[in-house]
């Protein structure tokens, strides 16, 4: 285990393999363990870097307001410390939001960007948006993390053969710090960089599960705003695609990374 300090917060990270640097960012309420089915495969070709986002996993959980911008700043501090130069960046769900923020704030640090089951904004524009988020806000505060974890696990991994994934998800979610989880949840709501998507110039892949929380059509709309982006839809998958379809996810990502490396001669980094 390795740690670094940024703005008074000790942050946990891990490194595997050698080659071009490849950063993997997890989702809300998760940790580096999100990527357990990717690391062995990706580390054969890349220098894989994982980070527990502030408030998650083995990283500190300071009693303060969190923001997607501060998570992005933590990532920059890690890359500067490791002297990686430009990286390939993959973000799942909330990690994808951090990826979008990092891409528009620090384009010179990216070789490529991969966004998994995420969006460039979480805005409450309609009455139904406000009602949906109000329900989620209330449930996040009223229910125990054990109850939330069990419910999420059943929704993400409903198949009989996914019993082990359901158990692991529920156990991991229960280990979250409730206050840090809520602070991270609050950091998402109202955040957005959708108006800046045209600034992302590096090769970009958006991966969407066919049964993700947000529809494929939403991803199609924002992919069209990114100059060098394309969309890949993975079937028979829900929000945790790297876990429920690991082989197909790994294959899709590796093909994109190989093409991105080849295209660097004709496309400048972000």
C-alpha cells in the first residue's frame, strides 16, 4: 500500500505493471477494488495506477465539503508526485465525472479518456429531476449503509450466478464512512461541465451498459459534443460493467487504448 499527502489529506494509491500510465478511478461508495477484474489484464501492457478518491477506501475522510473539482485536484497532485506525464484515464460513474472535470481543467495531462456509465453533469432541470434526487438524498440519509449496499447489490447483480458479486458489493458498501459517503453524494448533485465538452481533444471512448441507470440516448447526445469521441454499448450489463462484464469490458478498453496510442501521431493530446 502507498500513500501521498495533498492539502492535509492522506490518499491511498496502488501501482501495477509497466508501460504507458493508465489511471482507473472508481465510483461513489467504492474503492480501488472496483477494478479487481481489470488490473491483472491491463498491467500486462500498462503502468496501472489506482487511487482511492478522498472520502473512500483507505484514503482519509476529512470532515469537510467535497467537490468533483477537489477530487480532480487530488488526482493531479498524485500524477505530479509520480511524474507520470500524460496518462490514459478511465473513470467509472463518479470516477467518470472526475475524468470529465480533469479533462477540461488539465487537458495536457491526458493521452486518452474513457468514461464508463457516467455523465458530464448532474443537474436538476425539471420537477421530476428534483423529486428523483430528493428521494435519493432522503434515502441516503435515512437508511443504513448496510441496507443501501444490499439494495444496490441486488439491483446491480440480479442474476442467480452473481450471488458472489452481490455479497461482495453489500459487504464493501457497509464499510463506507456514512458522513464521507453523504459528502461525496452531495458533491455530485448540481455539478457539471457539459458546456465545456468541446474542449476535450484527446481520443475519447464512452462505454455504456445497455441497462445503465441513464439511457444510451443520453450518452449519444453528449458524445456528439466531444470532437474525437465514440460510444461503445455493452449488452447484458448494468451500472457496474467492469464487474458484470469484465472480459468484454477489458477487450473494449484495450482495443481503444491501442488505437489511441497509434493515433497519437495524428492527434495531439487533449
